[in-house]
């Protein structure tokens, strides 16, 4: 029995010295059993390397096989010796089962647990508690040890918490004593070694550890005492036998050294200190470690020094994290291609690889680099896990449509009626569109088939009918599986019955079969990592069900409890991973032990936040509580290091990383975060930079176009990667009107030669202009036919942005409809109520001005109630919230009608007609539409609906006025009319003039004007100087255009004696003179010009549409309102005013006089 230490800095070849000790032992006893013990995650690579080393002593072409030399982790060593032992083959205690047992213990002890019963409701609590008890078990700590701790000081303020924790721990140990745990394996192996007569023939070589848990140390003690030889490599320069300082650079290995040394002394085992002497790393890496140790407080710092090679230690300042990874992947590809390196010679590490996880794989694949990410990947995001969550959400949350669609999109439950996944996806898309537009609820899902609101013709509407067929396949599938879930879970069942039902349910609906299909597809695509996932997920789920049944058995099935358990289980479940190739770049995290066989290490994210990182544990017990427990434990029992010790160990931890490579170490860091916040270089790296006089190299997301050889080469990787940078450089050159450097031209020419089609396609984008291409005559004809039928809003859309008109009414693109209250819906409801009111009054020959407020209120309520039940208004009664909104809408329209009544008392106008259509709209037409000839025998037909026509009779003359309801304050803008943005009022007037003979009914009739009526329920501020009824009426004051007619003006507000009218935009002086607001008064000649110009705008739009010319020309007014603000097509426009080809159509704020002059000029010029 001997204890051999191999000591030395990490720059030295410890493994070589260990191999010398091994060969010495092997020569002495070739029949012995030799075990190399390493941390679990590097076991595979260590075994491969060991076989290579053993083979190097034999013929080059000979096969290598060993039966007495093994490379194991501690857990694998336990399996090796105890695999035939019945105690070792006990059921393993998984984290899932541990959480279930703890949940049961806390539920049963809730009355005695005042602290932990409340904490149990917090997410992740049981996982934390399980980890804490694992720490106790690995530390060999028993409930009696904790009990003893509590007797030390009765005044400790966290005594109650520790007492409760100990109560749970005691019950937990009893409940898990039949299961196999990690400490159970190690303790069982230790006991085995104490009894194994062959142990004197065993030789152990331990590498890459700096500390042990108490359970591991117990096993090490057994191996040390019973084996022939125990050899361990520790990264420390000299033996330390005195008191230790936890701030020491080598504190952790020194502490381990003392533990093992004391064990050997206690058992009279000779101790030998061996020192690694062969330098494993290059001169510059050696200098770096020497300085690092000195600057970390373990030596005298020498003066500043220089490295032998400028490439040995580098610092790259990159634009952002993506630039870091891109530069690193390109660099690796270059060195493999040009310097005879292998991919396995590279190590990429980051403190938190999660910051890079979303894109690091993509950059590796773009550069065709094989890689292995040495981090466990969790199963929690697998679609199978989401499917089960969603099944219970659909069941328990009232079949919310977003839950149903999310479940369908997992694509794990697919109706058999779909022959292909593509057809199924189309059906789900159609279903989602339908339910969003129709506001489908649980009642609808479980009711009859979805049907269109209008009757469909099989010959004409075959496409729509087929869409509804697909939607109803999905609908009935959802209905079927929901009913099956509901019928089972509405009744009380045991946990075993619930688990059995769920398994059979998933099987019945083809979930397992679909997972196997995914596995087959991934295998066919040679994605072995992805191919392994379905089977592992199914196995994990089966394991969870088995454990759930074994723990809860006949207890009542609790869906929430089950989902919580499932969440916790999948949160901790990880896919097993093995490299798909031995020659791959290893990607890992700082803090994970790495083999010292790399040539080049690249450290990502070398910022002040990551290097060093401050450890703040999130454990059940705090550092103070841990210290309280630890202080009373015997030497063979101990817990994990405190945060203080962990943080003090940062320099040592980074030393291990800095010395992983033999040749080169590269620090990279992003200058800015994704949200453009500046990042600073790590203080660790700044220290190294200053000592060795290193320069930072700038690596840009967008390289400069005029860079030379040395700068360009760093951006040249695979064809795809190089093309990515070339297009950025070329864009910069075009924007700055410069040429790219000869070096970039060389790259471009190589790409043209090797991938001509792809390169040409990508570089052609440099000539792209965000200008729509005009349509040819055939396309125009197919889109619009011989005649174009338009509404006024369509015409205004054309003048707001011609390209939007093409998208919306040419291609008929439309945003997805969503079942929600929109201004259009409330507007339609208001119009319907007001229309019904006018028709009711006219049918009953009732004058609104003579109705009492109570009569109006009752009438409006009846009309509103009648309208709200129509299918198109279903949204207003779908729930309590919408009932409340409906009440508010009724109050709004009632207030408008009350104001209408008051307005009508100021003059003799009466509402003559409502919702008057000109041109055919939904098979209705009150008046002929407007129709105008266009060039090339085309026509443009204009249709519309006038909200209300009021009539005033003065002597023998009838005056007609248009009333247009608006949901916001409006006034007629001549400047907007000039540009075609405000054509509604003039077009209504044009319809009245065109149909005056019909409307006149043989009486002398002329136009009074057109007014906007604001639908609102306004608030007014009350004070002593204000009359509420007057102020309220002012809020509803009509605005618009009034024809200059003396008789008309005298009768617009007959109650007005002097001053400002409260109903129309006019003023009466004391002498009786009437003046009208400048922009509101027009002469009959002005009206004639306005209507002629309106015709001009209509025909011009028609001719432009048929010309096929497409212009992206959104308007912009002086208030910076634009044609883009409320557009649904901005993502298609990609309009950018900074581009020279994209300009706004500016609206100049001309006054009425200037507009009328311009209109006259345009009409006279004939364009």
C-alpha cells in the first residue's frame, strides 16, 4: 500500500508522470488490475487517449485490447465491481421519484411544518430540496448529525428552519432506503473494497480532481487502504501540511492533499511526493501561467515581459456575440485547412454557454465544422412534453383556442384522415384563421360543424367548401379527444388509473407512432443526435409513469400535482449525448474539467460580468446555516464549499482553463450587447494584457471594404461564411461609393468560380431598388377585368398609397381576421342603429323633435337590442365584459340621438333617408351609381352608401344635406381633397347631384351641403359659468360644407339670435348678418368645380390603375401623419425614406382659396 502524489503546475504534464507510475506498477505486476479514475464527463475521451498511449508502445498497425487496464468514473467503477451484487441492482432513485417522495412527506407533515409547507407551492422547490438532501447524503451527513448541531446553540435564529428540514430529511432517508443513490453506490463499493481479498492486486490512478465529496472521499479512503497503490494528480506546486488559508490560490487541491495525507498517516501508509517535470505547454502559455499564479497572490510578480510569439495569447474585441462566434468558427476552419490542425485540437469555452446556445451551432454548421457541445440538453422543450401540458390545459381551461391550436401544432396527434403532414398543416392554418375570426369557444368546438354564414354554391364555391371540410375534420378531431378526456377525468380515479388512461390515450391517438416516425426521418437525414431523442423521451415518460404509480398508487389522481411532477421531471431530464465523430471541436463551459490535450483554446465572453463570475448559491440552506452544520461534523463528514470559498477559487479555476491549450489561448469578447449596451473586457484579461503588452484585435460585424490581406483573411471561411461577409463589404462599398480592395475582389472571384449561381444571386441584391415593377397589360386585365368597380374608401386608399391599392384590391391580400372589437365593427353597429331609427321614424311618420327623452330612450334601447342579436354583432354579447362594452355603446348612440333631437329644434330639417346606397352593394341599390369612361374602352364604376340625407323645405324650395357619421372629430380638408385623400363628402354630393331628379320627386330641389356628425359620449367640465346642455350640444356641432344660399343660411339655426351657432359652423351678428366659417362656405360655382375635380380624381385613378404603373408613394402631411401608419402591408412595402428611391407624397397645407384656384387650373389644362 502506497500513496503517490503527482504535484506541479498545470503547465506540466501530470499525465505523463502518472503513466510512468503506471508502467512501473505494470512492470512489477503485469497481472494486476489497473484503474484510471477521472470525472464522468471526460471518461470516454480519457479512455480513447489511454488506448492510444498504450498502442504507441506497440507496432503501429497492431490492434489494441486491454482487459486489466480500465478508464472509469467513480460510478462506473462501482458498476464494474458490484454489477452482480443484488444490493447494487436495487431500483435507482431518480430526481423525479425523489421529488414525488418529498411531496408526499410534506403533504403528510403539513401541520408540523410552518416554514416548508408554504415553500412547497413554489416552482422548483422539490428539485432544490432533493439537491439539498443529495448534498447531505454525499457529505455522509445523517439526521443525528444535524440534531447534534441544533444542541450547540439554542439561540440560533434559524433553528426552526433547520429543525423542520431535519424532520423532512429523516423521513426522506427512511422512504428512500430501498433505493440506490449516488452515495449508496460509493459507500457500497467502499464496503466491498474493505472485504475484497483481491484488492491488494488493484492499482488506482486518479486524475483531474481537485476536491471530493465526503462519499467520494470515503471510497478513496477504502481504495487507498485496501489497494496495492493509490496515485493521484493534484494541481499544486508543493505539499502543504500546515494551516490552510481559504484565499490561497491552491486552496482546494491543498485541502484535498491534506485529507489524503492524513488518511495515509492514520493507516500507516507510506506517502510519496512526485513532481511532474515535463512542460506540456508552449513557452508563452508557460509564461502566462507563471504570471497568473504570481499576480493571484502566490508569488512575487516579475516585471513586465514579452511573449515569444504575438499569436500565442490574443484578445479579440468583436462587435457583438454573433461576431465572436463567427470569427471563432472561421478561424478554426482556416487553421484546420492551412496548418495541419485537427478539429479535436480546438476547445471553445464560455462561462455561460447559454448566452451563445441559440446561434453557436448555426455558425459551426455554416463553416462546415464538426462540433460537440459538452453540455447536457434538457428534455423540457420537447413537443411531447408540451403536448401533455396542453392536453390538461385544454381540459382545465375551457378549451381556449390558443391552447387547442398550440396542441395541434405539436404535430404529435394527427387525424388519420390526412394523408400527408403538409395537408394537415394547411388544415390547422385554416382552422386557426377561422377560430380567430369567428371567436370560437368551447361550446362551438363541441357543437355542430362549423358553417359559413352565407349559403355556398357547390359549382362556384368548391374551394371554400373544401376549406370548410378540412376545418371540420380538425374540429371533430378536437371534439373527439376532448370528450374522451373529459368523460374520464370528470370522475374520480386513482393515480394508477389516471396514469394508465393517459398512456393508452396517447397510444390510441398515435403519439408514440408519430415519435417513431420522427426518429426514422432523423435517421434517414443522418442526424443521429435528433434521432435518439424520441426514444429517450418515451423512455423518460414511461419511467415517470412507473414512478408516479409506485409512489401514489391508489391515491386520488390529481391533475395539477401530476403536471407539476411532470414539469419537474422533464426540467431535470437530459438527453444522453455522445460525439458523432472523434474529430470534432469541443464546446464547453468554464468550470467543467477539460482534458489537457488541446492545442488551441478560445474563451468566449471574456467580459467583466463573466470573468470572474460571482457565485451566489440558490440552495435551501444559506451559507450561515451550512457553516452551523459543518462546524459540528466530524472530519469524515462535510458539505459543499461556501460561496466565499467558491469565489476565492476563481483564479485557480481560470488557471485550469488558461492552460488547457499547449500552443495558443484566445480571449474574445463582445463590445456591445444585443440591446446595444457597452461591454468591458474582463479584469483578468486586462491584467494579462497590461503585463505582456498585448494589443486588442478588432473584429467587426461589417468589415471594411478597403482592408488588406491580414485583415481580410480573418473573414474568409467556408463558401457560405465568406459570401456572408463579402455581401456586407460590397454593400458598404456601394453605399460609400467606393471600390472593394483587391483582396476582397480575389475572394469574390473565387466564389464566382466555385459557386457561380449562388454568388451571382446574392450579389445581385446590391443592385436591388425598393421600387415596384409595373404590371403588363395581360396581368392588369386578369386582376381588374374590363371595368373597375370601386368604393370611395378604395379611391382614397389609391391616393394614400398606390401600391397599397394594388396589394389590397388587385392581389386581394388581407390580414388575418381576428375576433375582436374594431372601430369598423362599432361603426357598423352605430350605423345600423341610426339607420333603423330613421326608418322607424319615417315609417311611423314620427318627428324626432317631438319625442320625449323617455320615448327616445325606450326606442333606442329596443332598436339596439334588436341589432345586437344579429350574427355580425355576436362579439358584443359573447361575455360579461362585452355586455358592459355594449351598454357603453348604447349610451353613446343614445347621446348622439338626443343631440340630434336638440339640433333639429334649431331648424326645420328632417331626416329623409338613411343608409342610401348608390350603385349596387350586397344586392341593394337605392340610387344609380356613378360611372365614368376611361381610356381604352374601360369604365370605372363608383358605389357607396350615404349615412343620412336630411331635407329642409323653405317655401317652395327643398334643400338636401348629406350627414356623414364619424367616430372622431372631422372637418373637410381642401388640401387633402386636392390630393385625393378626402373624396367621400364630394362623392356623396356628386351622387346627390347626379340623382337629383330622382330625389327631387318633381319638386324644386338644390344642394344644401354636407356635414360630419361625431358619434361620441363626451364629458364636459362643469362650472358656474357653463350651461351643461349648451356645452353638450356644442360637442355635437356639425362641420363640413355649406352652399352659399341666403335663404338656406337664414334657416340653418332659427333659434340663433346672435353669436356663434351651437349646431352648425356659422355666426350671426347683432345686425342679423350671417357669416360662415371660411373653410365651410362654398358657392354654387365652387361646388361645381369641386364635383368636376372629384370626377377628375376618379377617372385619373382608373386610368392609372389600368396603366399597370405601380408606385410606392405613401402620403405625408404637415403633422407627419403618413399612409404607412395604419397600413397592414408595411412588411411588404419595406418603405424606407432614407433610401433614395423611396419618397413620401407630401401633402402641402393649402387653404381653400388656393385649392380652388389649383382645381380650376387643372380642369382647364385637362390633366
